[in-house]
C-alpha cells in the first residue's frame, strides 16, 4: 500500500484521502495506481457501504503529476498517455460501477483529472474555499478521465464547453450556481457534512443504490467505455503537440505558456 493515499474504513464508510499535500495531491503514477486498486477493492468489499474521497492539505487534487512526466519529453518523446489513462480508467470505472455511493468532499482546488474525479463521484460537497479548473487546455491537452461525459451532464453542454476551452478557475459558489456541486459548506464543516451523508448511505439499501446508479447512468449515457477510449486516443494526439510540451515546461519553470498553435 502506498503512502500517497490514506484509506480508512469505519462503520461501513470508507474514506480515501489523496495524500501528497506538498504538490496539491497531484496524481503521481503511484497515487493513481493506489487509487484504482483501493476503489476496485472497496467495490468488492461488502463492508463498504459508502465512500468519501477527499484531499489532504489545501487541495483536493491538482490533476496529473506534471513533474513526473517531465523526463518523458526529453529527446522529443512524450509520455505514454494511453498507459497512464488506463489506470485512471480503472479508478473512474470503479466509482461509476460500484454499488456504494461515492461522495467527493472537495476541500480545496480541483484541477484537470482532479476535477474529473470530482465530476465522476455520485455526490459533490465543496468547502467554500474550493476552486475548480478543467486545466487541460491550459497545457494543450483534452479533457480526460470521463470529463467529456460527466461535466456536460452536470452543468450543461454550453457551460462545459466554456469551462473546457477557457480553463478558467471558478469558485465554490460559482460551481454551486452552475450545478457542478450539490452543496457548499464552510470549510471547517466539510468533513462532518460528508461523514453525515455517508453514514446515511451506509445505513441504506446498498444493492438498490447500485441499481439506481446503473439506471441513472443508462438514462443519460452514451457508451461511457467508448468515450474513455476516445479520450485516450485524443489525449495521446494532444500530448504529441509542441504546445503541450511547451506548456508543461512553462508550468514547471513557473513561466506563462506561449502557444504556437502546433
Ligand atoms: O498523462 C497525462 O498527463 C494525461 C492526463 C492528464 C490529466 C491532467 O490532469 S492534465 C492537467 C494537469 N494539471 C494542471 O495542469 C494543473 C496545474 N496546477 C495549477 O494550475 C495550479 O497549481 C492550481 C490552479 C491547481 C493551484 O494553484 P495555486 O496557486 O493554488 O498553487 P501552486 O503554487 O500553483 O502549486 C503549489 C505547488 O504544487 C507548486 O509546487 P512548489 O512551487 O510549492 O514546489 C506546484 O508546482 C505544485 N503543483 C501544482 N499542480 C501540480 C504541481 N506539481 C505537479 N503537478 C501538478 N499538476
């Protein structure tokens, strides 16, 4: 088990805390692998009746760990986006397909794939200090980890396209206004609020919850698995562009990116 996340199971409620606070819980390969394994394990564990996903420190998650893929660009190469996304797909599919309701307790900023995980959860409760950015376009990538499906379902197509094209950072209150989150609470009440709801779910009809999740997804969905594949193909293509490489280098050098359009 990795120390990039913390797993606790008590009274039917599993709490998964993304635990790399020094880099805003950026999703390292180790963290993503741990998240996928933990979620798949929880989905199989009948003692788990509800799940809370949250972040340690001041962030929920800043998305893909850009520092870790830095070396992949040397000698004109690029990261193996499809391999990276395969692990994310295991994690996000587990959230989607498990019976237990999954609550995102969004304690701080959620960016890129971090925001995708928020969108994939069944319920989203945000601290008033939380912020959200799709972030992908800022570094020349496309939305992934299911966001092209989940975000438009939550906020509508028009707003989703705007958020994805601009990568603008929005506040918790703005997120509430557009339907991105279910509720905003004072930061110091977030964990209790999520725990109370999770306790309610943990005492509920877990099997029926699973069927409700299945039905609600079927009611609005195209084929989610096909979408994950399409995302991986396009991310692989976007990840080969000069703009993406330049933007990652600029982020790591704490410089604004300059896009050539290629
Ligand atoms: O395989 C693939 O790559 C495909 C999958 C892609 C999925 C994705 O998620 S792509 C999107 C990746 N995420 C981003 O581009 C977001 C980058 N981060 C930011 O834009 C900002 O950090 C935030 C808006 C999230 C928060 O801003 P702020 O001002 O509150 O914090 P900060 O000062 O920028 O960050 C604090 C530290 O965390 C800083 O390190 P330092 O200077 O204290 O040593 C920063 O470098 C680090 N950090 C933040 N985000 C990441 C990160 N380190 C690695 N990876 C990150 N994503």
